[in-house]
C-alpha cells in the first residue's frame, strides 16, 4: 500500500534477462490479482504469511531468459553448518551493476543449520545487510578448491553453487543477524500451490 495515497498495487513489473544476450534486459508486467480480485501469488500451506516467502506464477515470458536455481539439493554430501560462508545476492540500497546484475554480500550461518530456528523452516545468518536485500537468494558458493564431502576433504573442479534459501530481513534494526527461509519452505509453497484465501491465517 502506498503511504502517500493508500493505493494498493495490482501489478508488478519484473526486470528479466533477455534472450538477446548477456547484459540485455527486458521488463515484463504481471498481475497480482485475478479478475475476481483474488491474489494470484502462492503462500505456505501450513504457516501462511508467517513464512515470508511467496511464489508468483509468471505468465509473460516472451523473450525472457530464465536461469533458475534447482530446488533440489545438488550436492547433498557437501557439509553446511554454523560459520559456513554464504552470499546474499540482491540489491542493497538499490545498488546494481552492468544494468541489473545483483551485488553479492558475504555472511556466515549463525544458527544450527540442520535445526529449524523457532520451530519454523528457517535459519539465521550474520551479515551486514541493507534495505533492498529482503527476498534475495542465499547462496553457498565456491569457485573451486577443496570441500568437505561426507566427512572427507576432497578436491573439486569447477564452481559449487547451492541455493540455501531466501533472505527476509534482520531480526531487528540493531542486529546483523537475519532470517533465511529454507529451500524446503520454497518447495512447500510451490508444490502446494495454495493462494492466500486458502492458506492458514
């Protein structure tokens, strides 16, 4: 809702990579509501809006180049835990480069990764995030070298890129700790395909 006018937005404009090539961008508009005024986005089937993740079906993909992260764990043997380094890939203070490429901000996992924080599908990271990074993917990334795989240190050729979740903001304005909703929560939202009026309050 606009604080100035009280107007509620009914569309969203998304800047996509274009099929014309790297560094070429295209904007597409998506409706937020159907013809009956019902929201089109999807919420978590159990926790509803408590889980700060939604999915938006995209209908206007002409000339759009999609580069999705897999929602399945691509490297289940790679160990992730407290103090593992992660990256929050977003637009701090509306910063971007080369058109609309995101900024990679570094952080570390701050809560036990394999135990849900506050009994919700999330964990904490420690990162100096700024406004504009809420909704950013949180990525485990390494350009190469050695990794802990199934208890052993092993060499690995090529990049390791693993989506861990979606960042939704700091626990409070004075803390560098922030919430990350797990990939599992994203999977549950997408697979259940529950629109807000059908989800938990």
